């Protein structure tokens, strides 16, 4: 597994501080581009544009070097010619490794890894792919991509649960996907996670995702309660710290917001981000 790194995204104006855990982040290339948008189906009014993984990968390939293009062509040829399940698993793994190691692009990497995991059908590989998507999802703003990733993660978690229905982490993960666009009300996911939190109040993952679900549903007071529980169990959980600061700021409690932003400074090692954070704190005092 790649080393997790904490990344703080500071938005202009509101300066939303939000930490995502994203496997080295891969210098992710899932931003919107004009030429990419042209290859996606037209949006239905009131609904996000459907995300086309094949069109996305075609766009990514345009930025490859000649040597990388030669490698990917060879790998794609091997993939289409692989008839046996074992061959396809090996080819999907090779494609995944290429996008991870050579290009550092998260979406193609996890897509091909997930395809391998589906063929492998092991709890370990399915959960790795699903949790990787879920963690990255918290930093995705594009609605179409977010919905596609949420559905992919939900599918992977569901497959894993058929192998081991008693894995609490998998149940929480599957329930959490409803917060990001999977068909169904977020409450459907919250109820599944809440049952685990009631059974084990010190389950940080459950408490955190209940807090996130509270944010999604606009229940900020309940979200704060859950994130406070997270920091009680895990005082160095920087993601919960920054989300608490944001929630208090939303609610107009500047004193509490400053308190949590100040705690968040312990997890910022980028000078520019630290400067932005200090400016943010000044505006709240």
C-alpha cells in the first residue's frame, strides 16, 4: 500500500480547510478539461454528467510521453488478448501498476486495480480498491466523477460483504458510499453505520463517517458531536480537527472555530498553507 499523506485544500475566499487521505495523491488528474468534457454524454437537466472512464483514460493518454505511449499500447494489446482469468488478472495488475508508478494518475490506477479485484474476488483486494476510492472521494468535487466512484466503491464493498458479511469496516464503507451519490437516501447508509457505532462506540471509522453523514444531511450539530468523539478517541485525527473548525465557523462560533484551526496548525508543514491558515484565523478573531 502506498504511504498515506495528509493534504489540506485551501479554497479561495471561504478558505475551506479539508484534509483528504489519498495514497500519495498521485498528482490526481481528475480535473475538468474542455476537451474531456466534450467526450462525455450531454448532461440531463438537474443531473450530473455521466462519467465515462474510457473517455477519461483516452484523455490521460494524450499527455503521455512517446515511450509511455508505447508501453500502454503493449499493455492494452495484452489485455485484449488475455483469454484466461489468470491472464486478465495479470494484465489488469500491469495496467494498474503503470498508471500508479509511471503516470501517478489515481483514477486509471484504481479502475484497473478494481477490475483485477473483481476477477480475483478476494476480500483483501476488493476492500483495498473500495477503501481507496472512498478515501479519494472526499476530495472529489466533480459530480459525475463522484457518482461514478461512489457506485464503483459500493459495488466492491458489496462483493466483499458476500465473502464476509461480518467485517464492520466493510459495512461502514458500503454505507458511506450513499453520502456520495449512490442511489438511495443517505439515511440508508447512516443506519448501517450507526448500528456499528452503537455496538462499538470507539470505532473511529464509524464515528467519523457518521459525522460526515451529518454534514451531508445538514445536521451540523450532530456532525460536531461525532467529530468531537473522533478527536476524543484519536486526538491527532487532523481531518476531524479541520472539519470541526469548519463546522463551528459555519455555525458562527468564531471562538471555537479559531480553537480548532489553531489545533490544525500542528498538521500543516507547507509554508504557503500555513500562511493561508494564519490569515484565516486572523479574520475570525
